[in-house]
């Protein structure tokens, strides 16, 4: 007699936060909430080969009714063609700046390359675009569970948070300890983090490290504010963004990565850290220099906006 092995059974990357909430600690971290009427997935793996067992796991829990893309960066917007949600959701801002097919292929050929993926799959890859977009906030209910999906600018200007109200979990993607701000605004990020600290949750699931608690979120907000202060001081002395990082990086990326557990570290694409070095440091410094040269009230902040409801 043989028994079939369940998808991800015994895989240390599969984290279970509660009876109905799972996190797949790969690149990026991917979430799943199970309800009596199907599942909601948050983001998904960048590698098609890593998507396969995650899809098998999701299918074992129920139909994938919704998938939410939390931002437009390529690592967060690759998986939907493989996970096949009934409805794909993003903010309107995210939808407006998502990759073209060729941009996604280029990411998969370069910094996001997985050498075990058939190159033919990459060359034939086509994007899946959201079939439901929202502005401000979107309220969902599925299987008797409540979800508040809302815009949370910072790491990107279209970043989305998925608050699983009844499961007491917030999926915050790269608004957590992600030392990169090439597409966002630091003041908006600080405002968003303060909002996130007020949520009545037990866990914050971030995009590139293990789930965090409120104290971790506060630590990151303090670190981000200190970085902004450092850039303000250097910009005030007349230094350009390139001059600023020539003195020292604005983010100590190795220290940040070492400060928090990351079960999916081995799933990071080989070229990622090289691509995320000086280029992202310079662009991040540019974003911060821009922000310190204007009044904080000129920066977009976390928006709750008009409320949309999807039954």
C-alpha cells in the first residue's frame, strides 16, 4: 500500500499561523487564507517551478477565488498565470505600472533568473492582469470571513495591504523590512507604518522575511526614520544621492537581512543581490533626497479613500 505525499508536506518553508492561514516562505513570501467558500492568495512565488507545489497545496484547500497582487514589482506579479485565480485584484495604481510581457521576460532572464526553469517557459511567458481593481479601500467577504484590502503607499505608491480581519493577520508585502525604496516615498511609508501599527492583528506577513510582530514593525519604522534623518543631514551639506551612498550605504542590507529569520533565503534568484546593490541604493537615496527637499505634507500618505464592496 502506498500513500501519496501532500504538497509541501514537511517543507520548512510552509508556515501555519492559524487553522486557516498559511505562509509559503519563498521568494517572495506568499499567503493563503482558507474559508468555507474557497481561498484568497496573496502574491505568489516568482519561480514557475516553485509555483507548482504551492498551487497543488492551494488546490488541496479549496478553489482559489481571489488572488491579490500587493505591488507592481516583477517578483510579485509573475505567479497568477500559474496559480489561476478566479479573480485577480490589485490597486488601480499598481495596475497602471505593471510590467508588459517583455518586461516580465527580461526580469526572468536577468536578476530574477532561476536556472532550473526551462528557458522556453520564460520566452513564452505572458502576464495576467487584474480583473478587479480598487482605489482607496475594498471590502470583501468570503466564507463568512471579512477582508479589508487597502492602499498603503510607501515601498511603492500602489502598495496594497490585505487585512484578514477575523484571522487577525495583515499581509503587508514589502512594507515590512525591505531595504529598497526605488518606487515609493519614505514619508508615505512612515505614515503607512504608523497606520499598520494600529491594526488589531497578531501577525504581519511581509514579503521577504518571516512574519513579524508589532514590535518588529516599530523597529523598522524607527530604522527608516533614522535613515531619512541621515539623508536629510547629508543632503543639507550639499551632497547628491551618489555622493551620499559613496560615503556609506543608506541601508545596511546585510545587517537588515541578518536581523530577522528568512526560511526562504535559498529561493532568492542568484542575480538579485548583485542587482539590488548600488543601483537600488542610489535610486533609494534619490527618493529620500526628493522627500527631504519638500514639506512632509506634500507627500502622499496612506489613503482609505472611497470604499468599494465586492460580495
